[in-house]
C-alpha cells in the first residue's frame, strides 16, 4: 500500500514538473524572432577618443548607404542577399570615407552570426520592444584592429534607420501579431527563461 502511494506521489510530481517546464518552453513564433533580424555591428579600432569618434562617423555614413541598399526589402532573405552582394561596396566606401578623414586603417566587413545581449528599443509613441539576447545574423564592420568599444542596432527591420513606429516596421518585415506581442511582453522573467531555453535547445540541435 505504501509503495503504491509513493508511486502515485512520484507520478503526480512528474506531471507537475512537466507542466511547469512546458509553461516556460518556447512557443510557435519565438524562434522566428532570432531568424528575422539582421544586426549592424560597428567596432572601433581602439577606445581612444579619436577612434571612438571615427566609429560614430563611419556608423552614420554606412547607415545612409545601407538604407538605400535594403530599401523596400520585403523580408530578411531579400535584405541579407542584398547586403551580402553589397559587402565589397560597403567595405570600399567605408575605407574611402576614413581615408578622406585622414586615417589609413583597414576595414573588414562580413555578414555572419554573432551573440548579442538583450536590447530594448522605444519608438516615437513610447512603446517599448525588447529583443532577447541570443545569436543573430549580423553585418560586422571592423575598423583597424577592432579592439575598441562597439556600437550595434537592429538593421533589419530598420529600427536604427527610421523614426517610424517599431510595430509598423516589424509588420512590414513579416512579423506576425503573435511575434510582435512576444517582443512587447518579454520584460517578464517568464519570457527571459523561455528564450534561454530556446538558446539551449538550439545549441543541442547543432
């Protein structure tokens, strides 16, 4: 009799633990948040004031160029293809730009995957959207030795290129209403845990 009670108790405990774990498991649409974003990452030569100032000048110059390159892109695939095809041009223009500023640093550009910390954006209406930490496709622009502080933003959807409502930009980029709601809600611990589980599962599946 005692053994039966222990078995039933253990079974109930397993069900409870499974239910709690499932509540934090990623749901349909959360993986797409990682897959539908391209970041921009500009890395300075060093932390000197001069090099940091150059980093921001390169950022402003490149943003204007990329805005034309990815204009009217309907999804991340199209945006990534245009960026990949334009890498040599971006590199050449950035190199020419810093040469005009009196620097001879080499410039390295690539479209690759990087790990980013959590980032919260606020649009002109005051609405906030939090993108979780994780691995994102990224346009990297490394100036010189690339040992200085860096600057990054969401390049596609163009959150660092426009002053329009973030929700509108997400919708144009193909985000569903559910995905947009997730980005509005993940300030809670529940969503942080769920995204962390998603990262772990992604690593295990490689």
